């Protein structure tokens, strides 16, 4: 078993203070991870820029850096496992990974299946446009906006057009079956914008560097967090304290700016920062 004193000191001091309250029922994943000396983190491999393979075949991305930093601070070896939107849940449930980072949004519907860490990324709704065409959603008055059929983005597009004074708002929202169809319509200029999650749009925009840009479409913030096995408070708190320590010492901000800063290919203004709980 890996000695607890080897775990990152600040994190450990928090954890030891917490364990007496819940030690009798918590710790299944925590104990197994510490015994192995290795943490298995599922990370996206096909999501730019969270986790993907660069032209040289190296696995890179914001969540890749985050996983490496988490393991380093816990003084554990990292076993980084490929996951995608469909596989991370079953792999977590089947004890094939100890944590998952795959652009996972903290939603009420997932609460009964997994636990969540404090959020480490903050997404917001946006409209993807051809670069330089518009400055704000109101500028799209009278223009067609694409949205995925059946998504909340359809209603949001109508709302934004109505707010701009567009009397044909409903007709100017064009629905497509999926993201690729929306992106193709925008690329062929059949529509003037595509509304969706900022992170989804950023990934598509990266396929044609310099041709597209995002404009913010609302103040709503969606929290992206680490998904964890249910009912293991010791493991969840260790992850939380590690993320918070990274925020407190500036490490998280450096990683964010590396991938999403204004001079990067994936510029995405920071909506919020990781919450740091008081001692």
C-alpha cells in the first residue's frame, strides 16, 4: 500500500480531517487506488481540445494535462484510459476506471448514476459564425440560424431572434439532424450561424482554423466535472481537494490559458474559476 504521507500534503491534511466522520462507510475506491499506487483516469481521445491525438500521434489536451497533474499531486502512477461519450459511464460502473473526464456536464439526470467533483470547466451557449460577420446575437436579425433538431438550442435561437426584433424568428431557425449537418450548412453559407454549446462549436471551428469564430449567446453556465463512482466520499474529496489546490496555486489557470487563452487556436474566455472551499 502506498503510504498516506506520500500523498500531496495539503490534500492529505484535508482528507485526514474528513475521514473520521465517514471512514466506516467510505473508501472503497480510495483504498483500491492507494493499494495499487496507480489511478486509472478515463480521458477523451476524440474531443478537441479536451483530449485528442496531435499530428505526431501524441495524446494531448486540456483534460490530458489535468489527469497528469491530478496523478502527480497524489504521488500516484497514471493509467490514462481512452473513453468517449458512450463508454465512460459503463467503464466507471464496471470498475475499469476510477474517474472519468470526457467533457462531462454535471446534470441532474446523471446524479443517480455517478458522483461529481467540483467543476473544473465552465461552458456557455454560443453561436458559431463565419469570422468577422457579426459581433453579437442581435446582429443576426433576419438571418437563418442552424440548430440540432429537438435540442434546447432551437428554442434559444428563436428567443434570441425575437429579442432582436425578428418577426420571422421561427422561420429563420433551421433545424438539422445533428452537429455535422449544422456545420456543413454553415460552411456552405446556407445559414449565417449555428447555435449550440460553446465546447461543441469550438471543436468544429478548430477543423478550419481562422475561418470561424464564436459569439456568446447567453449568460447560462454549464459545469463540466470529473465523474466518479457513487458513494465514495473519501475518493471524491481527494479529487476535489486536489482540483482546489491546483486552482489556489495557479496551476489550473496556467493549463486553462495554455489551451483556451486568447492567443490559442481554441480561445474560450473563462466563465468562472474552480470554487475553493474555506478551511
